[in-house]
């Protein structure tokens, strides 16, 4: 019986007729990433509690009460637990420190970058994925992520927890690749200068153009022509009609995006 890898290659057909490929992150990699993130949260809470205790000592000496120090500690706990993941995934392109350490990133299920609404939804449901909790002292607890693990295993090979299912997201591995071979086909410089995009191309289209350009010399000429002819109408809607071959248009648009 063939073994099934916990990290699988996900193929996403894009509207531009080129397949976006990504390696999905398995439960173990995701667990290690979230473990590192919670370790950072606990460390920050410990530092906050240390300074809150010092402040409480002065507060007790003056007012015989540590209510304000306790309030500050509760506020810090709330923000770290609820906004740590949201803030990093929003401001750091779908990556928390734990995900960065493991080479992971959150993206939309269609291969595009996540937006703020998706990030908000997936992290609002994180509390459900963390169940059940093991309480240590007072408000300090250890999330077991049992529900998230069950959801990930049941949704293999995409391995999506409840938050991912609700937000339409997926976690992938960012695998560093060797530098692509330089394109030797000549692209007319005047053609590149003429191109001016009406609107900013989608992330999927940019990825598709990069895939086409980097694999240009490895593809059969008939396959290159087939792909280029299919993509041309969409590109001309973005960049205007150009007197050139479809292949030259794709390569010129890629060149324009690369230079900009």
C-alpha cells in the first residue's frame, strides 16, 4: 500500500489556463508553527506579568490595592490571545513568526493572497480549533488544538482547520527554489515600453506569467502557442491591443511587471 505524505502538492486551475502549484502544509508542520507562536505569546505574557507585578508592588504601597495592575494584565492577555495571529497574518502577508520559522504561509484557496476579512474569520474561529483547553493557573491555559487536528486530518490532502474552511484559506509551504534559467528569447524593447496596464493584474495572473516565462524554453512550441493564444484576450483587455505574437505579449507583460 502506497504511503500518503502529510504534505501534498495542491494544483489550483487558474482563470488564465495555467495551473498554480503549492505544497500544502501537513498537521505536524502546522502544529510546530503554532507551538512556536504560543511559546512567544506565553513569553510576552510572562514579561508583562513581571512588570505588572513590579507596578502592583508600588500600587499596593500607595493605595493598598492592585486593581489597576490586574486590569492592565487582563488587557495585555486579551490583546495577545486575540490579536497576535490576526496582526501578524495581516501585516506580514499571511505569516506569523511561527509560520516564518517553518516556512509556511496562509493563502486563499484559489492561490491568491488573503485579505483582511479572511484573516479575521479564520482567527475568530481559532478559539474553536484550540479546544479542549488545559488550564494551568488563573487565565493561563494550554490549547490542545484537538478540534483543529481532527478537521485537518478529515480535510486531507488540503489539511484545513475549521477557521480555514470558513475563511476559504489554506496553509502552504514556501519552498525556496533554485534560480530559474534566464529567458533567451528576445522581447522587443519598444513593445515593453508600450505596455501600460489599465488595472493592476491579479496575483494569480502574475504567478501565471512568471510560470510561463520561467518554463518557456522547456515547453513544446505548440504548447506555448496554445497557452499564449488563450491568455492573450485577457492580457489585451488589461494592456491594450499590441501588434505582436501572443508569446511576445506574454513575455513582454512579464518583463514589464518584473521591471516595475
